[in-house]
């Protein structure tokens, strides 16, 4: 029996790959959703602002799905 480095890397690697995939696909899904929504749901200036925020700020796509998708009051 050979000792392994502090822990088995298989579990860590799979968690890391899932996290990396989520970090790559999250902003893409948010941008697709943002630009496919109808104009009455998202105003033009707001749409551009959300797109810039999603692209530049880490984890902003999570905030978009929590806050940005809420219907606006007239």
C-alpha cells in the first residue's frame, strides 16, 4: 500500500472541474437570458448595464439571476 499525498485528489479534481465549468457557463447563460428576454421586461439601458456587470464582475451572473430577473413595477 503506497501512501497518497495528503488526500486523494480524485474528489478534489471533480469538484474543481464542476466549479470551473459553472464559472465558464454561468455568465454565458446569463447573457443569453438577458438578451432573449422581451423588451417590456428589461429596458434598453438596463440591459446594457447588466451585460457589462455580468462580463466584468466575478459572480455577478448569480446576482443577475437573483435580482435582475424580477419583474419591474410599472
